[in-house]
C-alpha cells in the first residue's frame, strides 16, 4: 500500500535537494507534489561503480575495493576507458540505455551511492540537515524494484527497526541491528 509522503521540507529546500540529486544522478525522476509520488533512478545511472565479469572472474564484493569495468558491455565501453561519471551520463539517456542488454551469463556488480540515504540512521543527509525518513515515510519501507520496460524482475524492501519496533515483541526487537 502506498501512502503519501508527510512533512516534506519547505519548497525552497526541497527544490534545492531535487536539483542536487539530479546533478549527482543524471536521469533521476522525482515526483513529490502529485497524487502518485515516486522516485525513479535507473541502476546504471545510480550506481557509483558497475562491473560486468565472466563467471569465475567476478570481483570479491567484500574487498571494499571494487573498480569500474564495463568492457563486457561492448559498444563505446569496449575499450575500457569510460569513467563511472561518463557511464552514468551515457546510460541515464533512455535511448542510449536501450543499446545495451543484460544477459544471464555475466556477473554484474553494482555499488550504490550510500550518501543518498543513511539507512543505519534512517535519514537523508543533506549536508546542513538530516531529514528523518520516518517523519517523511511514516511506517512505510523503502521499496526498491528492478524493472525492464514494463516487466518487473525483482523487488526488495528496506525496513528500519524504527518501522518495526512498535510491532515486535521486546525479545525480537533486541535482535534487530543497532544504529
């Protein structure tokens, strides 16, 4: 069930935040002043780092040292000298994005911008202020979907203990990850 966002920041701050988000992630679509509020950001333009590897050659995701490598995408990525910033710009254009396909034989690794939302504190750090996500979202989780065209391929939800704490018995609440 989708509920409207609550207690949004004042219009000038909101406009500044949306402008900053569009600079950081080209192709982002944010709609907060409509009946159908939404936030859309494609994985290829939202990811800080993207890799495509052959099975058995994939990067160790626990290394915390993942390097951009989109050479397996081919096309203008084939020579391996496209930066992550350039990749985000190229693939935020829907027409360009359609030129590239994902397959089930390649291992894809995405490293997302962790500064867009601070999941541990359930807030949006805006530099000069942190907006509490519970104030804005209420008891709703952040829903994250993978989609190709109109076909959904996966969905996940980010749920903070603030959402669940009043719904769980005390012993289960203690098992939740702390901030």
